[in-house]
């Protein structure tokens, strides 16, 4: 099984990679600050009431008879002709009684177990882009080699806690079975937990089975110790397709966490106003939450928020906007109201790793952190509105994440930290460079960036005058050189290979 290669010290170099890139050690991040409350209680009540009206009057359209059957059993009004489900608030309240407020997600390396819910924060790798880009090879279609490289980078950098669903699609592989190659890469090149695809029952079960194999267990043994998670994307407005329903049901049957995330872009998939978008998001998310509990009460589930706006001049999605940051914060308020762990994102809409990419990502990151996010999804590598996974953007995002992690650490506050003796020991008009108080802390006093360059202009120029983008290119190249594959028992590796080969044959023959 995988070795525990966590580094020691406040910002010791990664002992798992053996490299020289300065980074923070692996840790379960805690947000010890109070979550920001953007809306007052009356406004929250209005949001909730409108969401309940959406569920009870407008309803949610579903495309799977199995989902309809579950809601019939719960007492909802199901119109099979229009495939519309309407339910009153009592069904929602009953389902919320069994939703866990916290749960763990255990990777094949148990030292990388993460807790979701409460004040825990995790940061995930970008997921889903069909393209990749770096400043050496340019923009190109997603492929397995680049996919594997991103998994190696995610393993190398301690700031990444979770692998997203297909960091980039390996488009050279058959669409119906490429998920097997990506799951195998996740488990071979990293020892982190990952999001598996829930487009249908088969892909979800493959993720569950392959994680179980990597842990030397059966899927049944993982029911009380989940190892994979998925995202169920609601097709806003108010449509829940059959493939997503089947994937959700499979995950819930095996006790694996589900994140229900409406994709709500104001002006396109919701009304143009933020309160309306949030009410619709809330109704759609709660519908999926209820479904998980109808399948298997106690199934871990997360409240997903992915609300932003479009550019009203072109219709293109916009991210990292003030409206997006507000939605990230209010999404957290809603999740806490219902006692559900919270997932959101820090996306951007830039087409290049530039100033726009930086400020939009930072804007959305602050909204996510202030909102009390438990997972910040797409946290590293997202570019071009989610159409491209970028190597340089990944490095820039790890720097942003590490800044957030350091910000979230509570201040040590005691007599020594207050430093009265140090203040008294230095003459007026003097300096603290050589003071005993300074010398005892000079290596660990402040966050040490891996990407920023704090040299003065002359030294920076003499060193080649590289800007942040050029430095990021060097860092991802160095990280791939320094990467070390996590150990895996050869017998388990062979079992994973055999499982993937068997499933490719079954899928090719038309089995689910």
C-alpha cells in the first residue's frame, strides 16, 4: 500500500517528492474564523420559502422512472406524463434528519484521509476540460499523457487534497471506457481520493470498485468508510436527467458521498437576479439531497453551489465576478442552514494565465473561503471558463491556495508573540534584524512563496527578469522531474489492470 510521505515542519520541503520546491506540508486545513453572513435571517427565510415554492408548485422534471418511484414512496406528487415531481417541505425536512453533518473520505493512503463538513477546507484539482495548455507546447486536445502529468502534479503538491473527475478528457481513448484509464491513473500516480464520474451506474460502480481494490477491500467494506465522491450536475433549470439519477443511486447504495451541484448561470439557466438564481439553486440542490436519503438514509451528501453570471453582451459564462463571490458566500449560508457540508469553486473566465485569471480566481477564492466551503472544487488548473486545464495556471493556483491555507491558520497569541521584551531591547530608532527574538524565528516567521519573486529590481533583472508566468513554467517542469510515484503492492496493481481490462471488454459488448 502507499507510503505516508507527509512533510514535517511549517513549510518544510516536501519529503514525498524529494524536490526543492518550497511548499507547505500536507494538512487537513481548518477554517477557524466565523463564516461570513451576507444575508440577514429574514432574507434567508425568504430564500428558503421561495425554494420550497419551486419544489412544491413548479416542480423538478426527472427522466428516470426509478427516481420517480422513490419519490412516490416518499409521498411526493409525481406526474409521469410530464415527468415532473412536486414535493412539500415536510419531505425535505424528513430527509435532512439523516444527512451527516460531517464525513470522512479515505484514500488508498489512509494518512491522506480528509474530513468534509464542519470547519474543514479541502482544495481539489480542476475537472472536466477537453483541452490542455502550457507555455511550451501550446493549447491542444486532452490526452492521457497530460492527464497523467496533472495527477502527478496533484500528488506532488501538498495543497491539493482531492482529484477531480477527469482533469482533462483523454480524447484519443474511447468515450465509453476512458474513465477506466483515468481511474487507474488516479490510483497509480497519486494516493489521493478522487471524484468518479456518475454519468450512469456503470461509471460510478467502476470508481467504487477500483478504489476498493486499491485499498484491499470489497465495495461493501467501503460503505462505512467512503473512498470516492461524485458530483451530480443538475441540468438547470429544473431538469434531472436519467444518467445522473442512476449514478446518484449507485453511489448512495454503497454509501459513497454525492455532491449535488446545480449549474446556474444568471441570465441563461436562471433569472438574471441573484436572489432568484439562489432560490432556484437551492431548490435544485435540495431535490438531489432528498433523493440521496430516499435511496439510503445517512448517505453522505454535499450541497453544491456553482452560481455565476453570463456576459450579457455575448452570453459567455463569467466567473470570479462580484456576483459569483456573493453566491459562494450565500451558498455556504444555505448549506449551514440545512446542516449539509458545502462545495463551491473558485473559477475564472480568462483565456490566458494572466492578470485576469489571477484576480478572478482570487475573488472567487475569497468568496468560497468566507462562505465556509468544505470543498473548493476546480481549485487548481482551471482556465478558459473550464475548457482548458493549464499547467501554469495550476502553479499559480497552488500559490493562491497556499496563501489561503496560511491565512486560515490562527495566530499564536501569548506573551512571547506579543514581544514586549523584544521591543524594549531595541533602542529607539534601531532595527530588529539582529534581535534575538527575530533570529529565533527568521526561517519560519512568514509564509515563503514558491512563485512570487521578492528580490529587488536589480537582482531580479540579473537573474533573468522572469515574470510569474515564466517562473510557473519552470516550476511545473521541476515538479514533474522531482515527482515520485507512490508505492503500490504489485498484486493490487495487477488486480486493477485486470479489472479495467475486464470492464473494457464488458462495455464493448454492451454491458453497463
